[in-house]
C-alpha cells in the first residue's frame, strides 16, 4: 500500500463566460507537483493570460481574486498579478480579502 494517496493540483477561474481551465500542475511525466510561486507564475503567464486574450478579454479590465496561499502571495507572483490584472483581491492586493472570510465567493458557491 502506498504511503500517500495520489493527489491532484488544479487551478480554474470563474468569469462571466464560464470557467477558465482546468489547469493541472504536473511535471513533464504528468505527475502532480506542488504549487510554488514559480509554477504559479508560469501558469498565469503561459495559460491564464493567453486563454483570456483568446476569448477577447483584456486581463487588465478584470478583478482577480485569490486566497492567501504562499505561492499566490509571494513577491514574484504578486508582481506578475498586479501587472496582468486591473484589480487584485488578495492578501497584499489592491483590495484585501480577509482570511477566513464568512462571505461566499464564486468558487465556494459554484464549484
């Protein structure tokens, strides 16, 4: 019996057009990898931004909301997010999203 169960690291976005993604965090062998700031930035620049532009959406006109995970709020991640999106709702963002907020967010409700 394996010591750890298989895991999945996945990102998706919610927008007026529907759900963007999913994006699976995997290595070249299609094995799940832990999300760190470098992988998160790679996903934002190589998947999210091109997908939004393909859909005719300017990312600088969007509100981007994320939780306070370390990979999301690392300096390099936040620098890319601030440059890419108009408004950032997050720890260290334009609008601070309180940790453990009792308010439902779109992902809480729809996913």
